[in-house]
């Protein structure tokens, strides 16, 4: 795992940016790759890299080149099947000078050009510079595990793993993009391809990009594999269970490939417990696992983590995410994730990777992705329930059926009334592409009430729902009601929030690489063909995955109701005894400085929270979103001060013409 | 007209509670007849907050069977409902 950066001048008249610009870009991302750094520069382009050594520990410094030193690559991530590809390439006459997966990429690129990405199983972003043809090629993995940002400024195309590297380019204008804020306060994150800054973009997951002088060509090579009913497998369930088990074991096997120890996150839920159990059973009985605990029992899952650790006899470490730690680390986390957060959940994961790093572990497996592809989230069950109601909205019988299926949320008469109201929203439009998500998104949009009048004016006429609709693939309408919900959840929330703000960024912030066995694209292709009713049987979520894992896990883990991972907001950010947080970001003066929010309304919100009456999720999202937007503004716009540790460049390939 | 007629102390208290807790001081287009849930002013948890507020402020107990839209979906309906309830007690 690493950080990469670079540039290419877009016209013959522009001289490439300089070596010091390139080196500063790399230095600003040292947390991503503290082990080694390197640069390549010629008259038109520059590539820079900082490395966290995991494969080919010695002699794997980047940039790496082909036999003729024509093609140069900087690479962030892992190609898990690089052994297999390498041996085929050697048979076809390619010669290698390192043991790295980076070099495999460059040789397959020689043969197949942009189509090389189709053969890779992994999580990656990379840039290849063809110094003869003067073409730059960028690629990003299927789901966007690894980041890749870009921008055009001063007739030069800049790219980098993190936005802060682009912001170190001298003179680069830093401004907030208002429509992206509108997206964050609707979807919990930006829509694909955008960032909260003007003129800074993200290469879409599953896409490649050619930059050839002034021309850019973006190509999609993969889309989320969800299929309509007629394309689903119709063979018996036991065979599907066996196939999925085999694919998952192989996925874990290749994700354990590393020249360093690999640990695992263990939340106590089905997905991470399943991975830990498979690792222990098939590969490594001494795997170290890591879990988050909370003092508030509503969020805490330590009981289940301990149950798993005991049943597998493994060494499990707990990291307690106290309210104080969450509050104190919020700003640091925002610095790493580079966007506002409507939830505090990324912060405990940052604390967790700190613990992993302190233990000298560089790589961990996590259970992310299973809920999206196997149908684990409540929103899928809600969608089925609302769809069921929509057929006959006035039927008391149908409501009663739903109450039986959701005993825990209909536990009081009062909650029942409001839940009926929730389930009844938008029932008339079953065909709407956002049937599943509209009630939730509309609830999140309530947080936009805090926008200042300037911000409101700036986004007037912008409609996030229309924007989102325009990004859906043409065959989206053929998916069933749960398939549509899954697509939205994966395209927006998984790629742009879970894998980023709650994934790569908070792990790399402490130089830890995370790997996702459930996101192996072979497994996803397969699961995409599994009929929805095997994923959610009745309303039993992840039914087929439970069948795959049940033999390996204690029954309490398999049978427990899914608990969404969340962290406290109100109680932990607003503390009676520590007002520094409020004073740093939420005073009238601070709010006026950024001009993003209405100070009077924020004051009402803070009063409500202090009086103990702001238990609602919307109030929590508003508080977290407002505070973190203020932080983004301070850290990246008003007072941008990147960490630029001293750094030795072990590789310095200077190919500029003299004079 | 309706507003005026309902411009009682009780009305003001409920209005104030909703404006400060759900609209954060900005009454905007809120009217006595604005449907609170459908217009997005309150969400399902907000609904429970209102019930708690009504019970503690007006010293009443709202029965489960009274949790009906016609009693609670607008400010004017809430006022009517509470007055009716207090009148009965």
C-alpha cells in the first residue's frame, strides 16, 4: 500500500512542473508510505511514490520501469493474482527485475494496453507514463478501494492518491464545491467522481483514463454485477452454498499473500467473524484480531468479539473508543478523509488502525462488503416490507405482518405509530428508481435546513436526486426492487464512504492496509446471479451467507440480529467539561468565517443538545456534518498546512533534457 | 383568521416548541395547518418528541389509541386535541 502522485503537461508549450513540486506532493502523503520514496521526471511528466512495503520488500521501490525504460509506473494497492500472471508473462518472454506486482502490471500493459485491468484481481490505483508516446494511463479498481484524484491547473494534469497532495501544488486554488456539500447532506457522501472541492475530481471506480496531450478518454471496464431475475441461477441452494464457500476461501487465501503478517478486524458480527473463522480453519491458527469497544452498551459488541476469540482460541485486542477519544481525534480524521462526515463512525476505526500499527501489523482483512452484496442491511428488508405494503396500503393485516417481522422496532405502541408513518412513505410509486432510499435520503436532507442563505443560494437549482438518477446505468430499471436498492447502496455508500472515509483513509492514516475478502470480483459476479430470495429469505437477512458460515461459527453469532456499526455523536461531541470542540468550530464567529451554516440555527441545535432533548438521528447527523464541514474548511481552505516530513528519495530518475 | 383564533397561550407554546426544536428558530412557511410529517418538518423520532413535550407541558397522558394523524398531524389539530382532552378531564 502506498501513495502516488504526478503530473503531465497538456500542451507542447508548457514545461512540466518541477521536481520540487513533485517531491512535495509525495511528502504530503508520507503516512501512506513511510518506508521508501521515489520519483521519475522528464520534460513532460513526473511520477512520485511513497511506499509501505508489503510485497517484494527489498528492491521494490517505485517508480518501476519496463525492459526499455520507456514505460514507468507508480502503483498503490495489491494485485492478488500477480504470481499467476507473472508466470504466464515469463512464458511469453517478459523479463522482470523485481518481485513486485507493480512490475507485473507494466508488462501486462505492454501486451494488452488499457484492457490489462480486466485480468487483475485486486485493489489498485496506478498511473503508467509512456515516455515515447507521451501518454498517461490511470486506472482504478472495480469498487474504488484505492483512491485516485485528479485536476487540471495551469495547463497541467495533476493526479494523486489524496487531495492534499494536489493542494501542495504552488498557486493551486482551493475552494469548496457547494453542490458537493449538498450531496453530502443528502447521501452521506459525495456522488461518484466528485469531491467537496472545486476542480478536484476522483477517477470513477471500475474506470481507466487516458491523458494524451489535451485529450482525455475515460473508459468503464466493470460495473456492479447485479442482474435481473431472468439472468439468475436456478440450480439448487446447496450447490450455491458450496460454490460461494469455495470462492470465499480462495478470496481469503490470495488476500493473505504478503511478505508481512496479516491480521483481521473482528467486530463480532457475522461477516468479520466468518472471515476470522475461515482464516483460522484453513490458513493461520495464530491470526491476530482487532475490535472496537464502546462504553455505551447500545454500540458495544465486545461480548460477541470475546465469544469468537474464545471459540477460535485466537489473540484478540480490544480498542476502546471513548467519547473523549472520538471528540479529540475528529479533526485528525477529517484531515485524512478529506470530506465532511455525517457520522462519527470513522473515528473509532482510525483509533483501531492506530492500535494495529502499534502492534507492527501492516495488513488486515475486514468484513466490509458482505452486507451490500448478500443483502444484510435493514434498508433491504425495509424495502421488501414497504413493497409488500404498497400493494395494499390500507391493509391492517399487512402492517401486522410487518410488525411480526420487526419485533424490535415495534416494541412500543408509540414507536409503532411512527414506524407505520415511516413505512408508509412514498408507497405510491413502486416504480421510482429510489423507492428504497427516498425516505432515508429525505430524512438526511433535513440537515440542509442549517445551510446559510449564501450556501442555499449557491445550490439553488441543483437537484441531487436528478444528478444521482443521471448516473444510473441504462439497465438499472431491469433489476428487482432489492437489486436496485443494492446498486444504490454500493455505488454511493460503499464506494464513496465505507471504503474511503471508513476504509482506506482511516487505515492509511496509520499506515495500515485493509483488504476485503467479500469484495473479490469473482465472488461478486457469482453472488450477483443468486436469486434475491436466497439472500433475504422471508426477512432473514444474508440467509445464504449464514448457510455458508454456520458450521464455522457459534450459533449465537449466526443467530444474532444484525447490528449496524455506529458510534455515538451528540454525547461525545458536546461535552460539558470540554468546550474546546464547540469553541473551535461551532461559535457564531467561526460559523460566520466559513459562511456555510446559519449561526442562529446552529445555536438552537446546540441548546437542544445541551438540554438533552436531541436524541434524534437527524440532530446527530446535523451536528457531525456541520462540525466536520467547518473542519474541512479550516484544514483545507482557510489554513492549509500539510505535514511535510523530511524524506529521502531512494529512487530519483531524472530524465529531463539539460538546459 | 384561523391563526388568530388559535392564537392562544397553548398554541404559542406548541408553535414555539416546534420552531425551536425542528426548524431551529426559522418558522419559514410553517402554518397552523401545515402537515408536520408529510412536509418533512418532523420525522418519526420527532413525532415521539412532540408527544413527550405535550404530556409534560400540559400535564396530560395521551393514550396509545389517541396517536392518530387527525389528532397530531398539524399544529391546529394538536391544539384542538389537547383542548378537547383537557376539557374532558
